[in-house]
């Protein structure tokens, strides 16, 4: 996975090249005070359509984590989905 930054003048800078298992952190992403993580879980160059499986998430919102700040919490016991619930996420008592 290649991570680049880009300015308004359409210039981009290479900031990281990640292989399988690699992680890159952007501190204070977009001035939010939260770090943004990019993690390469798997790279398969031998598949019919080669691919990389990656996770991109804000600090505190790791895959499988449910928190109000992540917009991924279910308030119903069945985790069935809906506007404020991402199906399959962990249930958190709010």
C-alpha cells in the first residue's frame, strides 16, 4: 500500500510504503486531535485479481470496536442495523 499526501496545488508526497503487517500513522488527522491509522492485513499478488486487505481507522475506533465517537454503536440488543447502528458491531450500553 502506498500512502501519499497531497496539497491544493496537486503535488503529492510519498510518506509511506507498507507491506503486509505494516502500519502508518497520521497524527492529528485533519486537525481533529485524533490519529489516523492505516494497517495492511494481507496482500495477495497471486489471486486472479491481486488485492490488499487494509484497515483505515481513527484512534479508539479499531476494527471491531464500538464507541459513540466512531458512529458504530448499536443501542438495540440484536445489533440488527439501522441509521445509528452498523450491523455486526459490538453492543455498547449507552
